[in-house]
């Protein structure tokens, strides 16, 4: 890999990490290519990015994005996205089904954290679930009103 290619990778990752709300570092040693492709497919569906990056390049990009506090060692695959909940869900769900995929550390909401915080974020409801809850809350008064009107109609018909 030439110096210009490395510089391009660092520049792209730096801008992506500046916009990311979560950057998760995972160990992928022992996973097969089809398993990694299934991780990438599930990430793509939630608009999350997954990439294997050299530790030195990733460290430089993280410093450029003003993210400090995590030291990268061994083999790492990076999972990042603009929504910390969906990014955490992608990593945690894949870790549940693949024992060789281990969440090491992360930046969640631009703070260095460990795997337990990622798992806690993964348990939160996602954007779609929250919107559904909100819609149900808004529809409850209308539904109750129509139920009451129907009960009143039935009572008057019976009388």
C-alpha cells in the first residue's frame, strides 16, 4: 500500500469518524468470509459501515476525529454509524450468533466505553420502534373515543 493510498484511507476514515455517533472495535479472528459478508449485509440494511482497517491507520484517523482513549491491538474490525443504537445493535446481534466475534471497546456518543455499554445501547428501542410507540400514543385517544361511540350506539340499539 503506497503512502498516498494510506493518506486517502486516513482522510476518508477521519471524516466518517467525525460524523459517527458510535465506533465499535471488534475481534473477528476465526470468522469465515461468508460470516463477515453476513455482518456487512446486516450493517448495510441499517446504514452502518463495517471495515477491517490497519491499527495504525485507524489510530491516526481516530486522533484526527478527536476520539482518544482507546488503544487498538491485535486484529480489529470497525463498525460505525451515525446512529449509536442501530450501530450497537448490529455489533451485539452479530456477536450473539457468532462466538468468535467479540466486542472489545467502542466510542459511543464520542466517549470511550467498553463492551457493556455497547450491549446496553443494543437493548434500547430503535428509531422505528420509538416512532411506532409514538404513533400508538397519538392514536390512543381516537381509538378510545370510537370505542365509546360504538358502545353508546349498541346501548341505544338495545334500548
